[in-house]
C-alpha cells in the first residue's frame, strides 16, 4: 500500500508526530475522523522508512510553497498557478489535492512555524541530500514563478537553505539553473538556446566538452526519478523529476551537437 493509501485507510499510527504531523492533521481536518481511534497503534513506520519520508516530503513541500509565496507579503496568481501546475504534474487524486491546497494555505499563514517544520523534515530525510535538493528546486521555482526573484523571496529561500544545510553556493547554482531552464524552454534564437543550455548545466560558455559531460552525469544522477523515488520522493512527484531530467538531457544534446 502506498503512503497515501496508509493515510486514507485511517492508519493514524503511520502519521508523523511533531509539527509535520500537526500540519497533515490540520490539512485533513475532519475528513478522517474515523481513523483517530487508531492513534498510537503499533502499525506506524519508523523514522527513515520510505513511506514515512514520502509523507514528510509531501507535507513539507506544499506548506513551504505557501511560505515562500507569501514572502513578499502577497501571493500572486503566478505563484498560485505554479502550485496548481505542480499538483497537475503529480496527477493528485481529489483527496490529495485538497490536502495539498490546505497545506499551501497553512504555510502562508502568519503563525506558520517554518523553522520547526524544516527541522523535523531534515531529521526525517536524514542523509538523503538529493531529496533536499529537489525540495529546494521546487521552492526556488515557486519564487521564480513570475519571472524574477524578489529579494524577500530570496531571503526566505536562504533562510530555508540554512536550516536544511544547503550552502549559498548550492542555492545560487540552483537559482541560475531555474532561470536558465525558463530561457531554455521558451522559444529563442539558436544562440540564446545554446547559452541557456550551458547555464542549465551550470557551466560557462567556454566550458570544455569534458566538463559538459561531467556536469551532465552529475545532474542526471542527482535528479534521476527512480533514484529519488527509492530515497523517499513520493511516487506522485516522479513527473517533476522526469521533466527536469528531460531538460538536462536536451541541453546536453544541444551542446554536444555543436562540438
């Protein structure tokens, strides 16, 4: 049974404790009241098990999307559209979509305790660095939803990354790749497309092809859907990782054709 199946089945022993558990419980509201009698049963999963990590990732992702979107004091239509696009790509069921929307609203509330949520998430995922990078990538895309990085959103991203153990250099690399991905996906002249391809791989225009190959392999390894799911990425998010690897491969092939 999938992680979501365990939740809708009312097996609340599987639910997380702490701030993440409180968020998911609040997002479910009275929907699963019948399952509350199971609270405290021994059918829960231990920290680090894939299904528990999947629940933690889902809960943290949509709450923090709301948190980042509200950084500049308001949530724009572009940011709402991006959150909806993520939900569409995940092909969420009506129940999952409702929970995701509620988590988004909880994350943008003034009383949202981001540091506590992030601390628990980091503890739940442990050494799964690629999952942390995936989360930061999604949040950075939220900040870039309207085509630029607002200083207040960047400040919030830096705050989140600091709590996740992601240094400023790693964040800047991701931000540059996201901006480049936007340029790579949009219709441009061939030179602009090629420039965006190098930026998407995190490389300068004069990079040797051996550097291009190394960057390509590293990024494909970091974003490989099967590896991410094995480490705890919810199955529903596999399309997000697949889309990213498609762009990385397309950028590599474009550069390769120019050599």
